[in-house]
């Protein structure tokens, strides 16, 4: 059985609401509130659970909000490992303007953690061995910006595949250490690393440069409405996005990672796992608020593509593409 560790250093309670219209100054009355636990590593664990698998989940949590968060995590089929912190777990919230369809997302920076709390999280990595380690999300204040790079060094030589989903200095520092299996930047995040705008051809070249120097084996770049591209040392695979009816985009990137990881642990080839990841991201976009993908939607999209969406009446009227690229 494949063993997995998902790490969430700065998790959250995610609250989503709807409003008829969002306007400044006046009270905006909301409805249809949804509440879920979130943060990159937590969302990956949620997707794995939905797909029928489990993992170890390391979280840092504290305060009254931390208790609410942990109570919710305990309902998941995960092996929970908690670093208790003095600060309070953050609350993120999103409001969808039903008139325009626009989402307004507010994500706090989160609590400050102490050096001792940081060290406890690092020590946990020495307590087990995993086939896959997912380092996903932001790092909390008080923790070094290169914390993920330190964890990558700590895991070096343990024969585990490290999947990293973060951005900015944290991503750059980890790439400098190298030895990663997969990273999943958006095109914007990739441009932030290299310090310039990139077209698709240039982005693929940058990714292959990372691969050539040993930083990472595979790079999955999100291209927003243009889909995503998987880059390896020899080639690349670009898939268009599924033109689904949009419920919410919250957690779509994390769901991509969770879906791709699920496929990998079930022995899908990497290119096919990438297809599953794209399907999982689209399935989450079909969901409302902070809900993530449903297993049946992921498998439907992966196996049958937009033809199945058409027959189910779930295709966006903007859809102009059918099927997948080979």
C-alpha cells in the first residue's frame, strides 16, 4: 500500500457565501453559507478521501478556531498529526456575486508561529517513511520563507517522491535545493520565479531548464482558461480546460494535485495521472462554495470528457472545445 504524507503548515477554516450583489459601504446580506476545512495539504487529503484513499496529515493549529478546525479534520479518514501552536488558525472567506458571477476571496496571512513550534513540525518528518510527501500551501508567519526547501533537504535520500505546490520565494528556494518529483505553478507563479512574462513556448522551455538541472522531474503549469500543460524532460502534454458550469473555483488547484496523486498511487502513467488531475480540478469548479470534487464527477470527466457533460447538461454555454488532445 502506498504511503502518503500531506503537510499543511498554514491551514484554514474556509467559509463561502453568496450575495445578490456586492457593493461598497452598504451592508451586503449573504446566504447559502458553506464551511469547510482548507489549506493546500488539507484539501489534497480531502480529495484523496473522496476518491477512497487515506493519508497521514500534518497540520499546525491553535486557538479556538484551531479546535473547530481539528474537530472537522477528525471526521476525515486520515491519520492526523497536530503541532499545537499558540496562535489561532486563520479563517478565510469567499463571497460570490450572483449578479456577475464574480468571486471575491479574502485569505488572511494566518498566525505567527514560534521557533519551537517550527522545530516540532520538522521533527515529525523524521518519525516516518512515505512514498509521497505533499508540501502544499503557504508557510505561516514566523517560519522561514525557505521552510519547504529545508524540508526537502531533510527528506533527501529517503526514496520518496516530493510534490510541492507553493509560490514565490518558497518555491524558488525549494527548486534551488532540487530533487522534487512534481511542482504545480500557475503561469503567473512561474513568471514570478523567472521575473518576466512568458508565452507558452517560453514557459515550457523554462520548465525543461528546471528539469535539466535536477530541480524537479515534472512540472504541471496551470494556464487558467487555456487549460494546463505537463512538462517532462523529453516532451510536454497540453490539455484544454473543461468548459464546465462554474460553481466556485475555490480549491481547484489543490484538487488537481489530489486527483493526480490519487492516479499515481493507483499506477496510472504520469501523463494519464495528469489527465485525472485536470478532471479533478474541473470537477471542483463544478461544485459550490468550498466544496471540492466528487469522485463520480472526476471519473466521468476523465473517462468520457465533455460529451458526458453535454448529455448531463453540465457544459458551459461558452464551451467551444470538445475532447482531449492526444
